[in-house]
């Protein structure tokens, strides 16, 4: 592969189109000192933004949507040029879902973050009440990967802003111009100065952002880098949300609609050239349906056009980097060595220059094989078989990862039962891959697939700090547990343990005479 397709290590990063090797643009590699300055400016922007009304925040996010809509094709071309994905896929899988997420949080964050009264059981009988108020955190540092260079950081940015935070994004070194575009979108939308800033660079710039102690880090990428970030963030007690890899299983039972399941498997494994954290990386089909399903999958795969993302007839674009292509080659080689069969594909595309790997269907896969355990992140679809429901669940859960999964069956009761047994953050029945696009629902993984959640109510809660406000609405008597202690106090505390802590009003009435004695004792002192 030509050197032009590598990221060059100079004080600037040259972004190249992985489909053609052509330069897309150049950006600076921002130094650690400048990153610190950026975070300081972000903190200053936060001090005003945190006081804005939800209406003002909503107006900004909705204006940013308008900017995106007015530049939709230009943005989709940029995504396609930097990442290699088809132009149409950039619209379908990045722009449309993030626009939906933006309008949802713009319209609903206020309601979701409204101060809420909470039930405090018997303490309410003592005239107390409690409510939760949600405060913004401060500076949110967003470190995304290259596979969804617009939708992941932009969605997190919109949510962070709605919660009252300021944002610093360190985009992937493979897609820095899309990252800068996010800053430009908010600038055009009239965001206050320094509210959304973008620092371009590689891992060192990312590490500098973590070291600059923002209040939160939202990271998407590999497990190895996720661990490094968690360790570095711990020095400042910065909390992190980690969206790491996946090895997502698709389980197809004999009673499934095989035509649909085949289409879902082909899209789920090959869209974005297989570089989605929720890609179908392992397909388990019940023995009786294996032959028919495989035939359909191979036939559909044969008809897919691969090429430059600019061509609207292209379904499979280039891979994002040479490093990623090598991983796919190694995994396919391993499948071959271990005795699995390549049904179609299995090579770097010879007919095309650039980083293209043929969509590849493999049968005879076994969980013991390396590529059934490590994340491939490429256009491969390994197929294995199972006999029983229990075996399917066991095979699917035999992984260090647990991001998403899907279960295919016409028996919805079985589908739901199996779904709940799968160790994954998001499990679909008769659907595949796309739930990251539903911004209303929480996104995140079990096991090594991550920590914390993005999206949904749970994701919004990652971007605020809850404050408990507790009020003694009567406040005329001392509390029985105040100092000084005495034998009367100890008697009362026993009563608290036996009656009050039971949660029962009836039992607690037995405590009242003793409670009154103790309060009188305190008042006399
Ligand atoms: O990710 P990295 P890479 C998986 C996939 C892929 C592998 C490696 O299996 O093959 O990860 O991809 C920044 N401190 N996923 O190398 O290195 C870096 O600049 C702070 C799954 O691209 O994790 C980039 O912005 N930041 C995943 C981001 O981290 C650092 C999506 C991701 O880089 C840093 C992508 C450091 N020390 C890859 N080092 C998914 N869940 O979707 C690097 N970075």
C-alpha cells in the first residue's frame, strides 16, 4: 500500500481518502500545552453556559440541525472522503440518526432533567422532604474513533450542551476534518465562543485532553486505549464513559424468516465495511436452517457492488485504515488455517486500488478460532451452527465482549426469553445493529464492551451531577439522634433499629412515646 495512505507523523496530520489515497486536507497536531489552554477556555465558557435556560440550549441545538440540513450533501461527501464509507450510508447511518437524536434531546432534556421529588418513606412522617436537582458537570472531553466520525461525537456534544456543559472534542486522527466540521456547525449556529472546541491530533493529543482534567471523558475506541484512558483519568478522579469494542452475535433459529435474517446478516456484517461496534461478527444458525440461510447470504453478497463511496450504486466502501485491513487479512487467514471454509470473498479486492476488502462469508466457524474471539471490525461474516437454545446462548455469551446481539425467530416469546439471557447491553429480536441510531435508548456494553452509557436517559445522566436537596419542613424540634447521647438516647436508637427501620408505620407508632421522651430530654439541655 502506498505511503500516502498512512497517517504521517509530523506536526500536522494529513487526512487521506482510504478509497483513493488522495489528500483530503491537513490539520495541526495540537500540542499538550494548547490542549490545556483549550480546556481552560472551555471552563470559562461553561461558567456562563451552565446558567442558560433550556430554551436557549434548545435553540442552539436546533439551529445546529438547520446548519447540518443545509449542508447535508457536503457533510456526507466529507464523511465519505475521510472514512471511505458510501455517501448514502453517511446520510442514512450518521446524519439522519444524529438529527433525530438532536431534536429529541433539544425537546426533552428539560423534562428529563426537571427537579424530581423522591419518596423518603417514614422520614416524610417526620416532616421531611427530598428532591433531586441535576447540575451540569463542566467540561466534557469527547474522544471518538473514526468509524462514525460525525454521529458519535456530535450526538454526545448535543446531549452535553443540553445538560449545560461545555465540550472539547479530540477527533480521530483518521477523520479530523469531520471533527472540525462539528466545531464549524456550532459556530455557524451561533454558539458562544469556546463552548464547542475541537483539538486535532493523535493519541498524544487525546492523552493531553485526559490529563487536562475535564469533568468527564466520553471515549469510543479499543479496549486497550479505553484502559489507558481510565487509568490516566483516575489520577484526577475524572469519570469516564467507555464505548469499546464488540463481537456481536446473531442467533438464527430454524423458525426464523430466513429471507429477512439473510438480508439482516448481510447488512449487519458488511455496512460501513464491517467497521461498526455493533456489526454482526458471529452468526449462529440452528443446524436445520444452516444450508438455506448460507445460500441466501452468499447470493446476496455476490450482488454487492464495492468501490468508492462517491458512487451511489456502491454498497461496500473502503476500510478506514491499512492497520484495519491487516487485521481482517489476519483473521481470514486464521479461519482458513483452522479449517473454516471461505464461501465468498476472502481477499483484499484486487480490482480496486485503495483499502478495499471483499465482503467475505465463512462457514464452519468455531468459537475456539481466534477470529471468533477478537474483534475483527471488517467485512467478514463467520457462520457457526448450534442444535439447541441453550447451546446458542452459551456460544453467544462465550466472549469477553457484550455490546449488542440479535435473536431471529418467529416465536416472539422465545425471542424475548433468549434475548434476556444474552450478556449484552442491547439485544434485538428480529432486528439488527441499528439501535445506536435510536438516540432515545441507552447505549453501552456489558463486560469489556464498556462502562457507562451514552444516549437515552441513562446517557444524559452521565452528563450531570445529581444534587439531593433535603428539607425539614417543620424544623421546630431537635432530632432524636443529636448530641449529647444518654441511656434514653440509646433506648431510642434501639427503637429506631427495631421499628422505624422496618419501614412499617404501624410498628413505628410503638416508638413514639420513647421518641417524645428523648426529644424532651434534648430540649431541657
Ligand atoms: O482505536 P483507538 P483505533 C476497535 C477496533 C479497532 C481497534 C483499534 O477493533 O481495530 O479498536 O482502533 C484516541 N489517550 N474499535 O486504533 O486507538 C485516538 O486518537 C487518549 C472499536 O482507531 O482506541 C482516537 O481518537 N486518547 C470502536 C481514539 O482514541 C487516545 C471504534 C480511538 O483510538 C489515546 C473504533 C490515549 N492514550 C475502534 N490513544 C467501537 N467501539 O466502535 C489513542 N487515543
